[in-house]
């Protein structure tokens, strides 16, 4: 679409890039929107080809890949990709394991989708630890081991060498503040540093040095609190709080800012219009940014100018 190409021209001129935000509206059509980081402008994107309620996504400079989601049973295996250059959305290779309430991590060559809800509720196979790896250049999807524990409604961030999965919950495990690190070079997993508190339904984005992990639910109310996770040394410190709590929100950004979509207040009530917080990495400040026209709660978000999609 023409709007995408205009924004990509902005990226060529100033490196600011664009964000791609999807809605989880049911039934179809489920719209998307394009966000220009340089001008805080929004433009309509294409409608999704499949529902992706609490689906997972990843992104590089060329495309965003959206996988799985709740609609319909069994939880989705379908995948779709949005190509930034042409503004087109198309079907791509399906997941090997159906899943929802999962998050993606990735670098410039691969996207990794781990865990999530799987199948139908039967008390034993509700959640999965399986990991799927998507290669952007070939569009292939292969199985890539197991997460260290069952995780759903967790967050993901990382840099070119390592991805971080943080927090979440998952049957038969309980809510957790733990993290695990996925090394792209060897497809290995090691333990990371714990978050400051139990979190699920939170979101994350970041740059090559650290990730900002914010919002979520740990005590039955949505929190505004944020953790700053520095990849070198696995150092976790408090970050700047969001203006409002966020549950099943989305986030994406560039190497200088992150956008966090907040949907609920501190008591857990939905708010409309939603609040968009811009987290400025250089000084740790949080300011209110441009609101989207759609509500991407339980949707996905990505960027062609950052380190991936949450």
C-alpha cells in the first residue's frame, strides 16, 4: 500500500522506521495499523488473513511474521507474514505445534516461537514447551527443542545473539518471575536473571543492549511497573513505570524508543481510547505518544527498525 511506501521513504531518510500493529478482533476482519516512529503518524494496514488472538510474532527489517492464536480450536498453527517494502500480507509456513498466548524472539535471520497454550483443555496437554524456528530467507519452520518450563502469557526481547523469555505462567507450573535465554548460534537455553516480581500478560521491547519488560499481572491487578534487563551480565534493575497498567498489551520500537500499548487501569478495567507510552532509552523517561485507531490488545506488534517483535 502507498502509505507503507511513504513511511519506508521516511526510514531511508532518517532511519526511524515503522511499526506494525495487529488487532485481535473477532470475527474477521481483524485490522492492522502502521506507525511512523519519525512523525508519530498512523496509517491503515491490511486486514489479517487469519485470527491471531494472543498469537506470537517476530520481525526483522524485511518482514513481520505472526503465528498461532486462539481462533479456532485446536489453537492455531497458521502463520502469516507482512512485508514492509510492499505493504502486503500473505500466508507462510505453519507452526509445527499449535499454540497461543506465546511470544516471539528473533534476530535478522530467524524467529523463535516457544511454549504457549496447545490443543484443548484436558488437564494434561493444555500447554506446550515445544519451540518452532522460522527462517526468514527460506520461509521454513522447524522444531528447535523445548523451553526449560511451561510458559504462556510471557514476554520476549533480545539482541542479535540472544533472546530472553521472561515470566508468564503455564500448566502444571505456576506464575513465575524466572527468565530463560535462547542462544541463536547453537539453539541452546540457559537460565537468566529473575524479574522483580511475578508477571504474566506483560510485554517487552528493547535495543541491542537491554530490554524493557513492563506491565502485566502478578497480583490480580495490572501493574505499571517495568524492569530493565541488560543482556551483558544479565543485570536486572527497575525501569521507569508506565502511565497505566497493561495486560496482554503489545510493544515494539526502534533502537532509541519503545512503544507500549496500555489497555487497563491499575484496577484491571479496560480503558478506551488506549494509552500509548513512549519509553525513551537514552534517559529512561516515559511520555504519552500518539494513540492508535485500533485496539491491538492480545494482538501482535513489530518493527523494521528494532530488534524484533513482542
